[in-house]
C-alpha cells in the first residue's frame, strides 16, 4: 500500500486532529513523506484541514482502495483515478483476452456515456464509475436479466449499509427523492462462430456524494449522500458486487420489482413515431415491462424509454 493510502487509512479512523509527527511514527516514514501524502490526498479531492501544532483532520471525502474492495468482494479490481470511460477500459480488456470477473473502476471519467450515447456527468470527487466484465458463454435467450440483477444488488447493498430505500425506474435507473442517483449500461459481445454471448460488460455510474451539478442537471440528478456519507465508496462498491454474486437471482428480481417506480403508474412511451400512454402493470424476469393501454389492450416493452405522467 502506498504512503498516501496508509495516511488516509489513519485519518479516516480519527475523530480529532493528528499531528504529522504521530502519523510519521505510526508509519515509520518521514514528516516530509506525510506532507506529500496529504498533498496527494488533497489532489484526489479530499478536504483535509491543517492547524499548526495540532495536525491534520479529514473533513470530507474518501479514497478508493482497490485492495480493500477485492478483500471484501469476489472480483478483481483494475483501478484508474482518471479514465476516458470504464466501459472503454473493459472493452479493451475483452479484446485483450481478459478472463472476466474483473471490475474496471475510476473516480473520474472524461468521456463517460450512458444509454443512447448520452454524456454522463462524471466529476473528479464524489462519484463511482465502474464496469464489470463477466463471461456467460450462453445463448442470448438464456441470459439472465443482468441490468435488473445489478439494480437489485444496488438496492440491497444500499439498504444493507445505510438503511436507505432507493427506487428503480425501468429499466436501468436508480432514484432517491425523485432524483436519479445511478444508471446502469449493459453491453454484450457475441461470437459469430458459436452464436453465444461470450462477454457482458455492466457499467454503473453512481452519484455517491456529489455536492454540485451543472445547471441543466440540478432538477434531475441527486446524490445518495448529499450531506456527508456515513460509509465509504469502498464499502459500497464491495457490497454491490458481493450482493450481485452471492444473492439468489429470484431475490434480486424481487427487490427490482417491489421497489419499482413505475409499476401501477401511468406512463408515456414512444413506439415508432407514435406517443402512447398506459399503466405499467408487470415486469417479467427478462426485464420486459407490461403496459395496459387505455383500450384495455396489453403489450410488452423490451427496451426504450418511458416517462411517468405523475410522480
């Protein structure tokens, strides 16, 4: 573990100021090394107060520690502090022959994208940006509903750690207090020779403790912890993927359905060039949304976007 990570591990457990001398003694490093570590942590976006003759105190923020995530979840972690996109990182790994069960993780993206190639706001502090690569090697019609399962795992992890109930908007968004706090993007790679889906990349962008959003997002986007977090990003990341791997699929699907924002609600959606409306009545285990139209006819939506007519 690097010096700045060791210094962070000390500061995060302290409730009062701690002198640079005491930190140096604990880690058997020089005072200069402590000072450089503090600078590195501040560059990572952590807010650390410094008072002469008292020392340092961590006021806000946390540090991503891949080793801690790996120790508490069944995955391997590849971490970059800044990247173009974790989806791109995962795709490059697929091309290079990655064996899967690897999480590509970053604290900032310069070209993050969501569904329909929309830009995804990814500031340098307070967010979680990650893409899991798995290798199902299954026919398309036998694939689990990965987007639903990951959404269920996110719900369960947040509930386990923070006792917060989030809501899920079909098909891939997590909401809290009527604002989007997370999105999921699932992509597949299929073998032409076998017809099997060889690789799945599940991207997650989660607003953990982002305090400020661009003007055009302030009415739509929110954070899980807008006023200080009682847990770390490391804990939440590890718990999400532990829940994903170790929880029965039926249980995760149950979380998805029982915490749906749309079931029982009147919605609008576009089919071709026509705008239709109806009531969302069911979600299948494959992720299809059943709509009952005004004329009583029922239909299933496989993908696309919907909007709630009322919150």
